[in-house]
C-alpha cells in the first residue's frame, strides 16, 4: 500500500488549500498528497502554479483528488445544465493532468440537487450515468481513473452503499470508473463487507480513505488494532493501492508521523515458503493421503482390476462417532493471512479437485482454549489434486488458497463442525503472514 493524506480536512479559514501542511506531510513520510479539486477550481493561474511548486519543493507528488464536485453544480435534476457539466469535466481533467493526479474521487449526487418529488430511479440514475460516461471518456484519454465514493445516509447522497456504486459502474461500462471506499462512511453505514471483498478481488476498488472511526481523526497508537483489522481485510481481499488519511487533527505536525508509521506498519510480519507435501514434513499435523509409491509398505488388496489401500490415510475419527462429507468452493485470493482455526473434536480430510491448493498449518502447544496460533510456527504445503491430507484434532489451519484457478475441495469432518467446533483466532498483534510460492 501507498500511504497518503488528504489536504481537504486540514484546511483553515486563512489557508483553504492547506498549503501549510504540504511540507509537514512530506516530513511525516507520506508517499503522496490528495488535493481538493473544488479548491483548485477556485484558483487563478498564478495560485495554481504556486500551489504546484509547493508540492514540487516538498518532493511530495500529488496523485489523487477528492472534493471533486463544486458546490452548486447540479449533476442531476431539473436544474442540471449540460453545458456547465461539460465545462466542469474539461476543467477537472485539465487540472488533474496538470498536478499529476491519476485518480479522481467523488461522492454521488446529493439529494439537495433535486427538488421534492424528483425520482432518482426514473430520472436521476440515467442522468448521472450519462455524466459519468462523458467524464470517464475524457479522463481515460489522460490515464485518469474516476472513483465513486458511497457516503453514509446522514450525508444525504443518492449513493450510500458499495452496491449502489457498483450499479452505477456496471451501467457506465467504462474500465476507468471504479469505487473508492471511505472506511468511515462504510462502517457508519453498516455496509456489506462480503461484497466489498468481492469487489477488491475483482480489482474494482481503486482507492481508500481511512480515519480512526470514533472521531474521524488521524489514527494513533490506541487505534492500531482497529486500523490493522480494517485494512487487513482489504489487503487479504486483494487491495494493494493507495490509502489516504482523510481525517481531522488539531496537530498535524505531531499526529501525521504517527499515523503514517502506523499504516505503513501494516505489512507481512513473516514470509512463509510453500513446500511440497511429503509424509515426513506433514507428520506433525496429520497424515498425507495419496497413492503409495511403494505398494509393499502399505496394507492393500490386489486384484486384476485395481489395488486398494484401505488405510493409506489411517482412519477418520470424531468424538461424536460420525463424519459429514462436504465440498467447499474456493476463489483465488492473495496469499495473505492473519487468522487460523482448529477443531478440538474431529479430524478433517481435505482433497482438492481440479487444481492445486496451498494448505497452512501450525502446531499448537496444548488444548488451552485461550491459546493463539504462533506465526513463527506457520507452515504451508502445496497439495495437488491427486492427493490430500488428514488433519489431526487441535491443529491450527486455515481455508485453502487456490493456486492456478478457482477450485473445489472435498472436506470430511464431524457434522456441524463449522458451527460448534471451529474457533477462528488471529495471530497475536494481528500480525500478517505472506505465503511465497516459488517456481
């Protein structure tokens, strides 16, 4: 991730463009700045040149813009002015290009743009899509992505969820129209984490705004767990782009270095090499199941039609005396993890269908229910479709990672294990592990 900061929420009455904060953010270690496009539109040519020079002098690139729709510009509704919109689009793209911006973020139309009785569904949605299509075409010519930001219902916008933003994006059909997720709005709205993960996996999330949730403030030491938990969810779903701090602070000189260091610290604490599956290496965790290379070492039944090895994987046991046979479908995702699970009352068989998977394990020290998985003991194995594993009870493991393509995994364990015997526990300190698959 690249960590930046928005100047919009650092503005003062005397300095509405927050120029004073440019060298401060540079010293704090931010990778880039995010500027208010509406503020740029109020500047004359000299003011723009001076503002740009301030970033150049601080060696702080401007890579994103927010606050992109000037007050009074109606994107939808009966007062919508096509000529004014066209003029805005041309000026916005020109300013973005001048400053080096590659992503323009914006919320959807505000409800104040439309009079009472105006229908978003019957009129507004189509008007907004038309605006975004035109904007996207001109932006694409300059290599600029447009990102739609859902804002919570209290802000009175027509787009308040990622599902509503996705609907606009799908209707636009433009590769450079995507979503920005503002974690403050997303959490306040109670939005859909499952859909957000899917959109990250699809590459639809172009940008993130982040703040400590309670006060929408710069994240500090006491906010570390919240920061890690929120951003790890995005990282593990495939997001690897820019994260801008869009937050309040009364002392940016003091808070910015702390916040930047905290966010940049959210990275893998350990890289684990994926190893080939062998009986010896897997022995601490269970048993390898595959057709034996040496028939003489295994009990088997031979006939002209086949050779049968009834105990090549041992026997499957559970405290309840029953086993359930299931299949889980898995999608490709980044090789990152910060959580593991285990079962106290059953063994588990896993056999991939179609394509290889990576399975991860960590040996525990006992049966203490308060124990956490140890990231330093994490091991990862490449398991091919012609083989599987029986995992012993009380062994930490995690859901399979697909390698070549999405695939399914045969799973056998005690009935209702997922509901009653499957605690998910984070690594201490919410540490992140990265699995490394070498050629």
